[in-house]
C-alpha cells in the first residue's frame, strides 16, 4: 500500500505561502469549481495564470479572488 499523501500544510506548516503559475489556465470543469479550488480558498497563495482562450480568460477574471491574476499571454521556450 502506497504511503498516504501529505498536503503542503502538513509538510511545511500553516504559515507557508505558495506562488503558483498556471500556464494554459482554463476552467475545464463541469461544475464551475477548478481542481485547485481548495488552494485558492486557503488565501495564502499568489496565483498567476496565462490563457489565450478569450472565453476562458473572461470566466477566470470574472471569478478570480484577490490573490489571482490571469493574463492573455502565451508561455513558450522561445525556439520559434
């Protein structure tokens, strides 16, 4: 049996602050709740998302919290 997964709070304590980057941010959920909703509700994070899909970007910006920023940008390696 694999060991139980620990949360970041379990590993680093309740005062940890998370900075996350979401490349290709898109609310691909049927119920309107992203899989990382618990992290966003926690309130000790900074979330930066990038999306070129205008409908998705509008949805994300309409629903975002105070620690979220979504931009209409692309992230790439610069080779092309």
